[in-house]
């Protein structure tokens, strides 16, 4: 073979190798996929108490003490509203966001992706509030006579609540409330702080006619007691399944609607908790996720600190889990995946436990949420929130050490 021919073959081989290394990094070095800033960001002051919510799209709600806006990933503003809140707290579900004061407030604003939806002003101090996927607002207030009241509002009826439950007694403390997606039922968790504390789950009709028909006070048709346990959260899921988070277990009860009799609660499943939980989050009316902390006293479970579980609300069984092996400081969900973080180190995990990516932030990070897919996120730092995307980049060996 001629020398010139050998040279041409050698040159061709080198060219092919270079192309392969560039487009397929697993065949070469210096080319990786990682989170990269897109240059799109929104700034705020450190005292603005910023928070964010996205419902699986490129758009997101941006909330501060001064107002709320709905923005695209390119930072274009669809709409904005001003308000003045000393310490804003946000609850969100689907396309709805409700905001109010963390302590001592008397007004709650509800927004959807189109802007202002409605607001309510209470005569008494608001203790907590929730909003469901239909935009129905539930508010628990502290009354002047030492008890509590539960009020339900819709956009069509904001001057007078469509439902009101009185909880009388200095030792009775409502801890959570939720309205079913169908708009027919309300669930209220009440803690009895007596010598032998216990919790009661009260489930009632929202419709006054239904309550009157069956002659039940405040429309309450079910009372489920949990001795020596505190109900921390309640949530209606798909098919009127009511998931109840307690100190030591998670229980699912389903509302069974009857045509010629009062509706009833039917037990579905329970899941014991051997560890304290550091984080808990609902998702898509079918799943929820939690992260384990220290083991509970007397429990023999083998779950290490920092283990994330995604659980099906239908069966109560885990669909996946992942152990970070250390204390977790962040949890968010979207697109059938979870983001868990430990300080500045973040991991995206699919519901089935598959690890998708890891990102190390160089700066203090308030939160990380998915935007339109699992490869696009909004990373909120101390003064600025930036859109990042997973991209293929060429880096030096020195840079790669710090990724």
C-alpha cells in the first residue's frame, strides 16, 4: 500500500474519531451534558420573600411581598398584580394559587393562569387556607369567642361563604382542611389538645340541600377518630380518596356516595411511618412524595435519613424510591419526576426511582422547580431566579471536576 494511501486512511480515521467524540461524549473526554444557564432571569431583593409555582409548563407564578406575576420562561410577563403583604404565604394546586399573610392576616387572594380570580376579606384572623384544583378556597379562622370557623368560598360567592362549620372549644384546634375536586365534600382535621390528645377527621357535604336532606349538623356525615395521633394534612385525591397524613402513619379513606342514604367513608389502605418526615408533597391527585428524617423512637425500620418515596394514592404502595443518604433540604415535583436537594446539591429522580441528573449550584439556592420538562428548571438564588437547561457542552478536565 502506498504511503499516500495510508496517510489518507489514517486522516479519515482521526476525523471519524473526532466527530464521534464531539457528538457522543461517552466515546471521548471533554464533552458532557449538564445544567447550563440560558441567560433568562428575574431579579428580586433578599427581603422580598420570593416564591414560585409552575404547573408543568414554561410559565410560572412569581410571588413577592409586593405582588404576583405570571411569566414565561423567556421572562415575558403575561400579567401582574400588586399587593402589600408583610410575610406572604402561598398554596397552589394545578392552575390556581392562593396567597395571604403567614400570620395574623384577614385577606386571601386567589389567582389562576389568566390573572386575578377573586379575593375574600375575613372579619376574624385567618389561621390557614387551601385551594383545590377547581379554585375553591377553604379558610380556617380564629373566632373572637375562642373557637374556630371553617369557611368555603367560590368565585361566584365571595361575600358570604357557601359553607360554614363552627368548632367550639379552647382545646380544639383545626389543623387542616380540603375540598374535593367534585366540589361536593369538605374534610376538616381537628386536634383535641386535652390530657389524652387525639384527632378527628370530619367529612361533610358542602351543599346545604344535601345536609338538610339527611338532617346532619353542619352537613357532617362522618367522624373518624385517631387516638394519640395528630392529623397534619388531609387531601382529596382521585375518585374522592381522602389521604390523611398523621404522626406515625398515612391513611386513605374513600367517600362512598349513596343515592338513598348518607354518604360514608370506606377504609382503603394505611402505610406505617418508621421515620419522622422532613418533607411531604402532593402531586397530580394520584401520587404523593415524602422524605425520611430520623427514625422514630421505638421503631425498627431500616430507612436511612434522606430516603425519598413516591407513593400511589390508589394502592398506598411505593412506585419508586431513592436514597440520598443525608439530610434533604428541598423537594419539588413535576412531569412524573422529583427534585430533591441537600443544600446546593440537587438530583432529579423519576417516579420509579431512576436517577435523571445531578446539579451542583455554586450559590445559595432557595428552590429548584421543573418548567416544561425534566431538562428545564428554574433555579432561585438569593437575589435572582434563572432558567437552566440540560445541554451538551465541552469542558476542560479542570472544569469537569467542579460540575
